[in-house]
């Protein structure tokens, strides 16, 4: 919707002297002028003389980049002073002005998950026509700027996060970001590249590493012997072991996050409800009544959900106390399910866990859990770990510049900010052979 700005143009009807027409009737002068940004095309600008009572058509036309505002002056007999096309009825000498202002337009800016527009900011902003607006999109850790979409015809470079847009109308644009990440399964590791493709190494007995043909992926998850990929359209693809139906997800829609357990799959929908498929011996797929969920995670035989209020719910196998006490947790911002444990990250950077004590951990920004170990990513990019270390899966003390961690059953994988990957722990199937990966 066009808005008005600051410039004025004056249309004046300069008063003349009462005269008599050829038939002896009374006549009056109509003097018309205009401000910058437009003109009066009917009857024309200057002084014109009319018989008393004559209705005179008025048409004010704005130049490109300007809008008509109003008629000012002796406007008592103008039918509508706010209409560029109107009439004035002559009952005296009139001096009127057509006023114009620079057009203004709305620029609405938004961003996808994974970043924000820092210049000029997000929301709806108003600018004069012709204004060149600086744009700067900033990606979060684990994401890379992809492109600008929407009304991008006047964006200088839609593939550059730092660019400009020239305002010639009402525009709506979106900054899009692409995720890159790692996921560790039982004996395999999966990497999501920022171009939406995937790579995998490790045990491929069930075909869990056959992800090379995947496209348009926004998240990956790794189970015992299968792999999940969430696509940008909210559908899900799966490869690998399907003995329990854990890969039967092709009909899923509107999914925003997926989690892979031992042999069951969990999907979070955009409305905060949850769906599940696969092995359900322990009731780990009984999530149909969940609501207001913002994250899901899956362990060996249990499923955990994080609610929007920071509390936690869980179902499934609890024989070893996998989720003992989690219903009393509060102020949780992220959860992770190991094979036999559940981990919760609190908003203050501390961690709660049902096993593998992590007392004393502070300044944590992300957690992950494996078969018997827990991993924490600190805000300075270093990593801590606790629990079983028979395979060296906790030997992560020298890692730096890490932006994401994931724990497999017996190995740990870290993603660096430059897109390279490090791993520690079990490598019997080549699941830690990620040294040559560059995911961004």
C-alpha cells in the first residue's frame, strides 16, 4: 500500500476581478497551481475565467514516484479535496493548489530458520520511492546463507547476504539459510551439506549409507542401522534397516524435525504434535496425544519430547531408568536421548541427566547422548564428555571451534565452523573416517 511522504506541490487558484461575460453574466477567475511532483492537467494551470455557478472539472496527475495528497486554498466548493479527480463550482474568485508528495512503500523482511536479517532488521519498514536500502543477512552457527527470495527484482544480488534493494513498490523478501550438520548412529555417521545433499560413512550392511542421491535435505538423523532425511517441503526420506517399519515415513507431511531411535522413528509436526513409526514393543511410539512439543529425541526403546514451556515428557522403556524424573524437569531448552539415558540442557547452561553424571558442567549450549556416554558443547567451541570411554569416545578435550556435536553408540562426532568434521571413538566400520568432509 503506497504511503505519502514529505514533498508538497502547490496548485493555486489566484483570485481575479469580477467581470461580465459576453451575455452580461457574472464571471470569476480560477487560478490553479501545483507543487513539485505533479501537475493539474484539467483544466490546466494558470488563470481561467468561468460564469458563476459553473462546475469545473479538476484533474491532478502525479509524476512517477509521487502521489496526489489534496487540494488546498479556497476549496469550499470542491466536491472532494482528497480526490485527484473532482470538481470545483464557481461562486467567487478562487485560488487553489494541487499538492503532491513523494510516494512511500512498505518493505517487509523475514528470514527462514537458521539466521536473521540484521540490517535493516526484520518486520515492515517504510521508505520513499527510489530509496536504496542496505541488506545484511547473518547465519547462525551450523547454517549458511542461501539466497533472498520474494520480490527480488530490484535486489542487486539475490545470492549475496550483503546487498541492496531499491524501493519502487511494496515488497516482501525473505533471507533463506541452509543447514549443515552431522548425525551419528550405531556404527555409521551422516553429514548434511549446506547444498542440501548428504554423505555417509561406516556400516552399510542395511544400505544406511546410501544417501548420495538425496537432495533438498534440511536435517539428517541416524538410528541403529538406518538414516533419516527431512526435506524442505516437510516430507521425510529413509534408507536402511526397515524390519520394524521404522523407514515407513514416506506418507508423513508437515514435519519440522525428525529423530531416529534404535528401530523407531519420531517426527515433530509444525503444529507441535508428534508422529512415530517402527518398533513399539515398549510403547515408545505412543506419542499421538502429545501437543505443544518443540523438540523430539529417540533412544534405544524410549521417546522424549520437550514442551514449549520447558518441561519434558517421555514414553517407552524405562527398565533402566532411562527417563526417571524427567517429568519434573523445568527450564529445559534442549533434550537428547541415549540408548539408556535422557539428557536435558537448562537455560542457564547447566545439564541434567538420568545417568552418566555431568555435575559441574556449565556454559553448555548443546548436548548429545550415546550408548553410555554424554557429550556437551560449550559456548567457547570446546567439548566435554562423561561416561563410558572404552573406545575413546570421550577423548574430545582437545577439540576447538566446534559448533555441533553428536554421539553415536560408541563414537563421537564434532562439526567445526568451517564445515570440517572430527571424530573420536569406535571406528570398526569406518564410522569415524570423516576427516576429509567439508560440509559447507
